[in-house]
């Protein structure tokens, strides 16, 4: 199992979540956040916006579905065919254990 953390523009998170749902992956946690990437925010004239709104999407995915889910997120989160700075990042990390809180049981 893997944990996928996708940081995207807020206006694209609805598109990404729909694409994941349509692909058969309905379980997503969405968190609103603020931050900046390598571009160091956004400069408009004399004003610099240091913290830009972002959404973080969290998903637990089986190993066999990892590449498909990552590609689904990439293709639906891009703002153009070649993408732009600020479109986001995807972090994939292994999951060692998962527990269901209501039952206290470890999932397999």
C-alpha cells in the first residue's frame, strides 16, 4: 500500500476528485492549505503573494494501482497540456500499517 499526497491548485481539486471517482477511486481526503513552491509565490506588479491557496488530496492506494492513480492525478491537475509552475506536486510513500478506528482492527 502507498499513501499518495497530491498538492494542487484549489480550482483543480474538484476535477481531480471527479477523475479519481470516475476511475473507481472514491476514497479521498481533501485538506485546504496555503504555501508556495520553487517559484516563491506569485508577483503581480509590486505585490508578492507569498502564500498561495492549495488543496492537499490524501489517498491510500494498493501497489498495483499506484502508477494509474498518479497518472490520473497528473493528467487532471495540469492547467494546460504541458503544465505550469504552481500546478502542484505528488508525494508517494509506503504505508506500513493501517488501522480502522471504529473496530481497532489492523487492515490487511
